[in-house]
């Protein structure tokens, strides 16, 4: 009987178990559930935010992954969680934004490990502690969006999961361009500034401090490759060269592995001549770099003393223990970009209300409190002091925790308000049917409605700043530039020294306060492949070398460079010339032949002297006009010759002094016409000598044909042609004053340009033609018998005159400025003096020293002797 009951029991037991399993929802969880900070509400905002720094390793695939090292809170990351909580509280208290609606939240830790990412994602999509997406069996609150992650890789994994359910995800520090692909990640939006202004800020920073020889350290993943590819073209466009590019691990490995025994990266950075290193990467990548630098410092007992320019993906607040604090000292004097953050009213008061003894379901508060105040909630005498909960968080070091919002916290705060405003925008237009929940008739809002409303959402936050998405679905904002300082006593400081704001007007979009920067080398370092080219030099690129490794070459003549590392030399303006060092321009001196010049004084004095001599000779001729020597060669022509010579000498004054329009018109006309009259009178006198000799022959009527009237005709006709030519010259292309900026390097020549060069040389040529004719006639008549035959003296005077003006032409054409004018004056004076001396000096000699020769008796006696000889 007993045996039969046992058989029946085992027969029906499997069917009963089977029926039980069919009526119950037995769910297993493949991962160990994380702690979460939960607060109920009508609608939920999810958050996957950083708080713990966890090192994970898979020992085998037979059990779920777990922490191989204790998790350590990173103090400053906790502020991002508080920013989300504070924003939810403000929204729930605002009667205008979401009236009669309470927002709740669910916050889980961002562990930055892909193995645990889907656990967090599935927990947002599931309820009741189970891992079944889209299945709600207890909590009825609807998830509207998720904020996070801080890391691009985690954001991509979360976006691939949340996108299936069209749940909006607002990520930050997600610089991977793949996340911009709407076809792959339709529900992902960035709430931090684009990396483009940051990259531009790096370039502006390098240019501001004249750094053109740099190194780059980036993680060995897609984000590092994308950063290098985006930054390199911008560096090339601004002639900034990369001395080295190093890659660091993008994930935290288990401590004490072989990777931390390798200091090759630090050695390469140290040995490079580049003093500036641009570092990109998230917390993991830069922590790995810190370990390399710390190990190098321990082994070599030296510091790198480089200038680090660090992107905004990681803040220096992520310091978990003393070991990392020693490592972060290598970044003393670094310049760090951080997303712009404004002061949010009430946030500091909210922080001061934190009480670890009453955490209000905040599962992160106690761990954070123990870390920052180095205390314990358990009684451990002699080891740790007890946490009383009254510690002042306002006295914490800024690198451990800040009372004002950091850039990432500011992004989280704005993200919560974006969701609230998007919900506010669609709430009145939701479905007419509602759902009764906690006595409220709530509209059945779907996440895809929030997603559609986000792009057009625009509002001013409590700090007064406008928040909206740009065309690329990114928050349009800028970056603050911080200077980081670490001191031996483990104190630190971070000072805002600049700003990069793409929305600011040109000239104000980039601001840097150089005097406020603390440098690791105590002074502004120079990071160049070669020393700067000094002013006066320009850069010359060397073939097969980077453009930053250039040579310095002296500026060519007439050019300058007034700043260091000039790409090319620029010419001075026309009225300036380079100084000796060719680093700035000096005003050119005005160059003209003036009475202040020594040569001007000499020539002016010589002009006065020759004019005086001419006047004295004229006076002598007039006084002795009835003597044979004066009457012998037509004294009227002699008067005209002396007056024309006097005017020729006086015309030299038109060449001295600053040229004006009037003097330029008169100077060449005056001396050419005067000389033409003088030479014409000489030609007439010569012809009279020939006529006088021919008239002595019987039957010769030359005296009647070429007597006084012929001489007057020559005197009038020859200068008349010169006057007509000069009139044509003045009427067509007259001389004019001109400023010559180019003939002399350091002077501006004020000169008279001839106008028509052809007419200028025509009048000179005609004057030379008259002189040549006079010379030929005089030469033929030099041996004719006469008592006072001037032909021989005229011949010599014409020879002197022609020699002077023939020498004048090449000399005139080969000189410039004052010398040209001096040559012209000298030619006038020399030729005039030659005529005056050769013709009238013998006459004056006879008049004053041999007066007995200047008598009628001596004239008749010579005539009688010539007749006898004839």
C-alpha cells in the first residue's frame, strides 16, 4: 500500500511542478545587480552616472564577472549624481513647468566596463529586480529618458539598446563621431559642447603662446584615432608640427601587471624636445598615463616638467587615493579644458543639507562621505575617526570636491531640464485618454514623443543661460580653460584662466589670461623645433623637414619683419625705409639740392662770382665802347653776349632749392634759351669776321649781303627756333615736380621731371648744333688777318663749351638726386665761364694791361703792314 502511494506521488509530481512553472514568472539574472539610487515619481528619468572606480577581470566564463578589487568612490564624480537629484527637486517644486506631475529618478553607477553596461541598460527597461525588458510587474512609473554615460564606448552600447525602444539618451563627453549617425543611434543626443570648439581652442592656445613643436598622447581606441584625425589638419593649417604621437591604454587593467612596468612612453616624452604635450582621453586613459609618469618619477627621481594640455573628457578630480595623488603631481602647471559651467542658485545650499546619517535612499552618500572626510561609520579606535555627519563639505579641497557645479555636472543639470521642457511641450497635446495613477489622471506619454520634442526644445536655465540643441544635435556651448597646480603638501588649486566660446563675437571668442597661469618650469616655456626668428628675419622651410624646423634668413633689401617667426618679410611704404636691423621702418629724408648743402653753397657762391665778373666785364665793355678792340667785333653783339651769359649764370639759382611747379617750368627753358642767344651772338660775331675779311677783296659784295642786317637776322632766327621748341614743350608735356621714392633707398628725391624727354634732348641738341656750327666757322676763320680777330678765341671757347656739354650727357644720365642737379649747374657755369673767359679775358688784358695796343695808330700800322705783306 505504501509502495503504491509512493508510485502515485512520483507519477503526479512532475505534472504538478510543470503546472506551477507555467503559472509563475521565474526569471534568472545573469549578472549581480548593482545598487541604485531610486526615488519614485509619475515619470522617471534614468541616470547612468560615474561614482565608483572599479577594476574588473574575468577569471573564467563559469560565473558572472565581479570586482576583483574593492570599489573606491571618486569624490568629485558624485557631484554629477547630486546635480541630477537637485534638478529633479527644483522641477518638482516649480508649479509652472510640470504642474501636478512628479518626476522620479533611477540612478545606477557607470562602471565604464562593457561587460556591465547591458546590465544597467536592462535594469532601466525592466522592473521588479528582473532582467526582462519592457516587462513591468511592480513599479508602474514610466521611463522617459536616460542621462549618461560619461564614456563614449558605454554611450554607444547603451544607445544601441535604448534606441530599440526609442528612449531618449542624453550623453556627455561622447566625442566618438559614430554617435552622430542617426541611422545607427536615433535616440542619442549630446548634452556637452562639441569637440570642434575644444580643438579650435587648443590651436588658439598653441598660437597664443607661440608653441609649434608639440607631442600628442591619445588612447589606443577609436576615440583617440578620431581625435588625432580631427586635430592634425588644424595643426597643419597653422604650421604646428607634431614631434611624436603616443598611444596609451584606454581601459584600466589589473594593477601590478606588466604594462605598469613599462616606462617607454614617459621616456619618449622626456627625451623629446617638445615642451608641450596635448593629451586626449577619458579617465581610464589618463589614469594609465599617470601610472607611467609616476613609475618614471620613482625610477629616475626626476620630473618631466612638460606643459600638458588636456581635453575635457576627464577632470583632475578623479583622484581616488594617495597613490594616484602622487601620480597626478606630474600635471602641475597643466592647462585643462572643461565644459563651461555657470553658478546655479541654490546648489550650494542643497549640498550643505547632505546628511550621511539620513541619506534618503542615497546609496552612494556614505561611501562618498567616508572617502572625503577619512572617517568611518563604525567605531574603529585608533584607526579612523567616526563620521559625525556635521563635517563641512565647503572646506574640502577643490580637487576633491567643488561647491560650484563642474562642467559635467552642469551638463547633467541642463539635461534634466531639457527633458522636463520637452515633456512640458508635448503634455497638452498627448492622447485624450489617460491613466489613473495615485489619484492623478496622467496622459500616456511615450518616450518617442519626448524624442521628437527634444530637438526644438529651447529655454533659459536658472543661471540665465540659453540652452538648446544645435543643428548637429549638440548643446551649443563653450569651454573654460583651467590652470592646474599641485603642491608638495598635497594641496591643489585650479584657476580659470581663459574661455573658448564659439557663440561670442570675433575677438572675444578666445580669452586667455597669461599672467594668471602657473607654469611647471616657473616661467613661460618655449616649445619650438628651432629658436624663433628674430625681427628682421623670415622663416625659410627646409626640404624634407617639418615646416616648423625652418631656417632664419635675413630680410631682402627694402623689406622688414617686425615680429618673431615672420612667414615673410614685407616692404616698407614708399616714404619709409628699413632700419639697419630690418625690424621696423624709418621715414625717408627729403632729398633736394638746397642752399644748406656744402655743394649748394659752393655753386651758389660760384654763380654769384661769375655773375659779378660778367657784370664787371659788361661795365668795362660799355666804358671802353669807343676803343678799337670793342668796336672791331660789333659791340652790340658783345653786349647781347654778355647779358645772355649773365642770365645763364643767374638761371643756376632756379636749380637750387626745393623744386616747385614754377621753377621746374623755368629752369631748363631759361638756360637753354639764354645759351642759344649767347651762341647765336657768337656765331654772328664769327660770321662778321669772315665778312670783314671778304669785304677787303675787290669786287666782293659780301659786306653788303652779310653786314649788320645779316648778323641781326642770325641773332633773331637762331634763338627763335629754340623759343618755338620750348613753347611746344611747355604746351604739350611740360616739366613738373615729382617725388622719386625708389632711386635712393633712404631718401625721397624731390626732382623736376622733364615731361617730354624727346623735347628736352631736342633743345639740348639744338644748342649743341649751334655750338658746333660756331666752332666750325670760327675754326675756319681763325687765321684770317685782322687786328682784333676773335675767331681763334671763339674756336677755343666753343671747344670748351662742346667738351662740357658732351661730358654732361653721360654724367647727367648716371647720377640721381642732388648729384644730377649739381652736374647740371656745374655744366651751366663751366660752359658759361668758358665762353666768358676765352672771349673776354684777352680783351680785358689788352684794355687794362696793354692799352697801347688798343689805339688807332696801332691799328693803322698793323693794317699797313698787312697790305705790304699781301
